[in-house]
C-alpha cells in the first residue's frame, strides 16, 4: 500500500467519511474534523508510519493532499536515517 493510499484511508477511517473523498479538501472546513478528530488523526498517522509529526508540519498541511506530502517526507527521512 502506498503512503498516499494509507494516509487517505486513515483520514477516511478517523473522520468516518467515504474513502473516495477529494484530497484537496481541508480537514476542518470541508471534511468537518474537530480538535479531537485532529488529535486522533495525528496519533493514528504517527503509529501507522512510526514517525513524529510536529504541530508546525501538521497545521501547515490542513488539506489531505498536503498531509500526504508531509508523511511521505517523514517516511523518507526515517528510511534515509536507517541507511
């Protein structure tokens, strides 16, 4: 499963939305995430990918598509540090 597919699936599961949502949508305004949803989302993503998402990284990526990019970068950094 690609990082993008996994991130979008986790977003769909945490927010209880259809898996075919538009990744250009914002998490809060368009998809209806509240503060508890955001905390759960960050926790699920960190656990799934074994990364730490900083508040700055997360809040700069309030669109699902941007969050995919943040996670891809974190996974790449983690993999490169192990090499």
